[in-house]
C-alpha cells in the first residue's frame, strides 16, 4: 500500500511504501525525482536496473525465504550491482539526507546511465555546431576540459558528449555537483573513505575518482569548491594518486577530468576565491556554452525532445501550435535549457487539449498588452493587482501551488505567504 504525504513547503509529495511487495504499484505510471531504499524493508530481494522510456528504474524482486542476500547485519550482496548510487548508513541525520537529496535533484539534468544522454540533444544552431566541432576534435585526447556557461545551458550534456566520443566511452562517466556537498562530504564523495574514519563511516567506500577510473569524472560548479578541497584536488590531478579519507594507502587512478562553472574563474582567482594553479591545470581546453537566447533556432527541436521526454504514460504525445512555438522561441529564457525543459513539462501536465495553445503558456511567455484605463475609472492599488494575479494563476493550475509558484517565478513558501496575506481561497 502506498501512502502519499503532501509536502507543500517543498512543493513536493512524499510517497511512502512499507513493503517491497508494493513494487508494481510503486512504479505504475509514476515518475520520481529522488528515491530512498531501505534494504531492511520487508519484501526486498534482488535489485536490478531497467529502463522505461528514458528514465532508469530499480526493480526489486520479492525476497525468497532461503535467499542468502538477506544478511541481517550489514548490507545485502546485491550492492555490487548498484555502485553508481549513494549509500547511507543509519542512524541518518537530517542534514546528511538533505545534502544527498539536493544532489540527487540536481543530477536530474544529468542521468548518468540513460541511453538518451549518450546521444544528447544539444542543438544544431551555428553556435552549437561550433562548440560541438571543438568537442569532437578534443575528445580523443586526455587533456582536462573546462566548460563555462550560465546555469541550465547544458554543460553536463556537453561533458557527456566529450566522454561518448572519446576512447574512454566504454568506461564510466561519473558526474557530481560540487556545490551540493559540504566540504567533508565532498571529500568523502570524491576520494572515498575507510571504515571508522569519521562518525557514520560504518564501511569502507570508494570515491568517485576510483569509480571513474579509466573513464571521465565531471565536476560541475567547481567554482563553489572550498580552498582546502581545491588544494586536495590539485594534488590528485598532478600525481594521479589519492588517499581515501582516513586511509594511508596511495591509490593510482586514471581519470579524465571535465570541470564546469557558471562563474568566471579568472575573476574568482583575482578575488582570491579560486586557486590559479588549479585553474591552469583544469583549463587546458576551454569551451563556452552559449545561452539559449543566443541560439533560438535550437528551441523548436528542443521542445520536440522534451515533449517526448515528458509524455504522460498511456496518453498520446502532445503537440504545440505554431503560435505557441513562435512565442516560446521569442522568449529570452533566462534559465536557459533547464527553464525550457521545466516549462514544457508543466505544459504537458497542465494544458487541457492534445495541442498546446498560446493561451496555455505561462503569463510571462504571452504577449503583454498595455493596461488601458477607461475615463473616470480609478486605478487599482498594486497589492490588489497582485492578489488578482495570484488568484488567477491558482485557478489556471487548479489550485496546485508548486506549478503556480513556477509560473509566478517565486518559491512555494513565498506563494503560501501571499495566499495567507491576501486571504485567497485555494
């Protein structure tokens, strides 16, 4: 039996399952951003990876009474098949769980094992053809690559493209967002740790450098890495060796590093926030991802891609009217490809018909008509205009706060405060 628990402050819903026997119901027509699996849950047995459309699933077989995978203490033998994922040991602290959940959410833009990402839809504009041409030329080498670009431009997909075209393509591509972890957790993630090296280190764990050995390690938002971590990373890049946290043994690694940042790292060096020697080490080859507004010809193709990606199971794929395509192409997209993806996902869920019309688009994407004031009509106070607009948006989303907050470009908590302030009925 599944139990849905709305989390309005987070704009999310928690789905709780109390037995592995509910696997079929858990997966039927549902898509999840983050999952947490307890191996001591009744009915848990063998775990294997499968794919549905372009998302990855963990399928859980029923536990047989005589199965040796259930050890009672420690972790099941099936963990060898799940080395990509993060494993947490109980008791689990709130901050530790929050850090891992945020990291998982941010990695949604970069599923590591999906076939769809192996041939990513990056675009065919002249700006993207230039970037991809350079990526193809440098893929065969082993030099470090630094990708610069605004948030949401597709830096991770470009890194994956370089990996897929390289001689390392048959080995692993491992991605991590450096801004999602506190310093101690990031060190453990990158370099691994030995059992007992810190509180909660109940077992030895290999780091992502070891996991990516022979392949590619993508360090996203490296500009947010602390100075101490920068020094440790530089040493590993220079020597090709690392020590796990709490360990004494040097481990050799052969990893190609692709790093990315939305910050100007030259300016970060001048400000004393980023090591110049590390920048030299990373910036052997420099690529710049253009903003979506600078390659508008890619937008119609990206829309088609996201319509396929977010198609609701069991329903026909939605189309987009020419008028809506024109408006979507004309918009500035400050959040770049990520904002476009989120917008299309919302339209697929909220647009009532089989074809998305211009009237279905969020207000920020529709043409703004000039407010006209009839003779003798007093203008409304600004607070009343805001109240009416919030109420209208909530009607548009059938009272759902998370999509309404997205359309209004505010967070759910702020929307909740305004609903309470204006006494809006939801």
